[in-house]
C-alpha cells in the first residue's frame, strides 16, 4: 500500500534513502510504499549545529506518514448480550455469560 510522507517543515527536506536522493518540498509530500516510508522516517538523519551549539533547523526531520483515506479497516467483531448489553471478548465468553447470568434464555441448548 502506498502512503504519503509529508514534510511539515518550512524548509526543503533532502535525504539519501536506498541509493536515491529523496527531496520533499516544504509543506509537500512524496508517495512511497508504507514499509519504505517507515524505514525512511526511522533512519538516522545527521544533526547540524550552529556556532553556539544549538541544532540548526535544517537538520530537524519534521516528517509524518499519512495513509490514504480509502483504506478500509476491518472492524472488530462485537459479542453483545441482547438481554443486558454485556460486551464479551469472544463468542465463547458471551456463551459463558448467558449460561451464568441468563439461564432462562437458553432454549435449544441442553442445560448443564
């Protein structure tokens, strides 16, 4: 999946990555595969300091990854008791809850 890597700095970001020079204009972005984007953001970027020892703005790495909006995230399945509203972590947890709290609601299952 391709994502956008944004440069939130007011300066151009220029960095070598996998043998190529990646240049991102101020406020702009480049597209790359998600795995590459994570590696790009995590790779070492040399710190430059001024005469007074303070880090220069040009060596700040102000980048962020933004995934496309059309990516659908699978929603976690919910196991809710329709009698009292209890939410269980799993189907077996919901069954245990119903057996313990609502034994009168068990119709087609042998009570045990």
